[in-house]
C-alpha cells in the first residue's frame, strides 16, 4: 500500500531516466522515484569516482617509479632472453621417470586435498549459511571465520607455513591444499545453500524433522548439481596450485622446477614450465567437459 | 476427549513495530473445517504459520488438544509438529525425489536420523504411503520424480505427505492459488473428504471466498491482523463482507 506519485512528477522522472539511460547509466527501481536533482548529483558522483580511479593509476605509476620509456622494447627483450637462454626446452628432462612420477604425485596430492577439503567444507558450509545454519549464535560465526581464515591466507603462504612446521614432503603440500580447498569450496557451497528455495525447508520443518534431516531432505537435493560442479572446479583449481606448492618445499612438479632453477638449468626450467602449462590446460579442459556432462546427467 | 482440538487465544505476531496479528482468538473442534479469508496482507498466512511456529508469534497462546505449543523448547516443538500436517500454496515438494520419497518425508519426525539419512523408511510406513497415494489417485506415479507431475498432481502429493504424519490438525496455506479453477475445486474436495474420513480438523487460509463458502464449515475473516468475522458460511452476509474487505482498494 504505497502512495502513488502524482502523474506529472512521474513524467518528469521518465524523461530524466531516459536521458541517463542514453548515457549508459543503469536504471535501478529507486531511480524512477528519485527527484531529478538527486539524479544529476548521482551523475556527478559517478564522474568523480572515475576521475579518482584514473588519478590513482597515474599516482601509482609515479610513486612506484615505473619507467614507462622502457616499456616499448620489453616484448623484444623478453623474446630474445627466451630464445637465447630457455630455447630449446630440455624435453628429455621432463620425459624422465622421476619427473613423470612427480606429475602423478601432483595429481594425487590435488585429488587427496580436494576430497578431504570437500568433506570438511560440507558441514562448514551448512553451519556458515545464513539461512540454514543450525546454530546462529555459535556455529555460524565460527564456521564463517574458519572459511574466511582459509581464504585470507594465500595457498602459497599456507604451503610455506606447513613446510616450516612439518618439513619437506607430500604432507605439507596436501595440508596446504586442503586448507585452500576448504576456503574455496566452503564459500561457494555456502552461497549455493543461501540461494535455495525455502519452501521445501518449511515443509520438512513442519513435519517435525530435525535440523540434520531438514538439511538432507530439503537442502541437499537442491544444491547437489551446483555442489558437484563446484567440486570438480575446485579440483582443477587445487591441481593448478599443486603444480607450484613443490616450489616451496612440498612435493610434486614444483619441486623439480625449483631444483632446476637453482642450478640455473634454464632449458630444464623451460621444459618444466611448459609441462605445467600443458597439464593445467588438460586438467581445465577435462574439468569443464566433466562438469558439462554431469550437469546434463543429473539435472 | 474434550471437544476442542485447537484453541488460539490472543495470538499476536509481528516484526519490531509492525504488528501483523492483533489478539486473534478462536477455537476449532475435531469436525471443523475452518477457512480464513481476508484481503492480501491481512495476516492469513502468518496466522497459519504461527500455529506450528514456522513464524514465531510474539504473544498469546496456541493449544493443540490441550497442550500449549508456544512456550515449549525446540525438541518438544518438533514432537508437537509431528501431529500437525501442513499443505502449502507452492506444494513445497522436494523436486528431485520420487513421489513416494516425498510422501515418506512426511514421516521424518517419526523416523530416526540414521534411518532417514539412508532413506530406509519402515516397511509399514512404505505400505501406508502407498495406500495414501492410492487414496489421492496417484498410484500410477509412485516412482516418478516430483517435478514431472502437473500442479494438481503435485498438490495431491502434498496432501498425502501431510496425511502421512497421521496428523491431529491440518494447516492448509492457500492450497489452490497455484492451480486452475477446476483442479482447485477437486483439490479442495479431496482435502475435505480425507479430513472427514480421519476426523482431522482443518485450518485453511484461502483468498477465494467462493471456495471458502462451498467447502468449509466455519469462516474467519481477517483484516489487517484483526479478526473481523467468525461464523458459518450462511452468516457471511454483505455487511460482514464489507467489514472484512473495507480497506481493500478495488
């Protein structure tokens, strides 16, 4: 029961909104009700924000002493360095048994970390969802904090921390990737829960179902497809991170990258980087193909 | 057994300053089919949902067969809810589960958590679900997924799910607004029949006055959270209608 604006005021608003639309302004429902003066001020504010953003770019270049005059030749110099030092890539190195083994170790690390991470992320996401959390006062803030903590630390920092505590090897790599996975999947899982239709939840609660039963019957069926897609996507992102964690002392392909770099064996480095790009690409293609297939199969 | 199934006293609900229900009182006997009518925004849906506390009331009393529902803890509330079946406007089925599993979900309050996790419902529950599906005319659709059904069929699943609880009260929230007029009458008729067979009192909120007059034994008129009318369908004269719908701008 809201008051209708008088008809001539509405006409003026319409004119204003149209001119703004021509400017590429997004029309929001609130705009139609705002008087013209507010709209003009909004346009001013928008211009100010743009000016501020561009000013910040100029200021940063100045502060950081970025030598703009050296930019033009940069591509040429990069190509030259690559050709003289990194070409040809030492393909023989990456076909050796130990390196190929490390590719599989990387896959296994990523798989293990994703499975464990997702198992941990499921209850956390449930507790951390604003609409379904079984304990608003305790579990909700705690699990939100846990997911945020996992996300706020970069996966490479997690690796450095894990290596410094657990020593070199596969374990710190898996641990760091697991934490990354909990943060990554946990947030996306919780967002999927927050987007569900509340109707079935009401229906299950009305039968006297407890919170776990309500979750299994009203929430899981609604998020199953989204979660499956997220899980596969998480695996592919974790795998990309797994190719590098070895660089900081955890296991996998990154370990060989570091070792070759320390010997300044540039052609080996080139081959390893090339192999990382290729396996990550394959993982990404595989992941998107699988997500498409599964979405079609269980939708 | 007393002759009062549901007793609502001075029920109030709202958020902050906004009062949605203002001291609503009425009593329902086991054979009654109550319709709650009134303009949209009158608080009909809130009233129904306060009875099983899907919406938390701010004051008053709701007694089902003499037992207070408003001041009990979560666990006791779950036990109380087992006795109150609910049928929804949007059916609120679990789209990806089969019709049978949807009906069995009505039994969750009586099923242990571990059993329900693996959908291992008791043999007698499955037998009852099949009987109920037969009763609502869905024998041919038992193993179909719920989202494959038409609107009328889905509401029949909703009715079977509510009956699966062997409820002592049926709450019905706008059961027909998502259905076309012919199906709406069939669904209302079915609800009335099954309630009579089992002697379950019904509290049904419905915006269609014609349907309320044709299918219900009592009518409550709400306007802006206040009860403006209570009586038999025959008593709902022009003056009463004016009282209920006076504020609505046509």
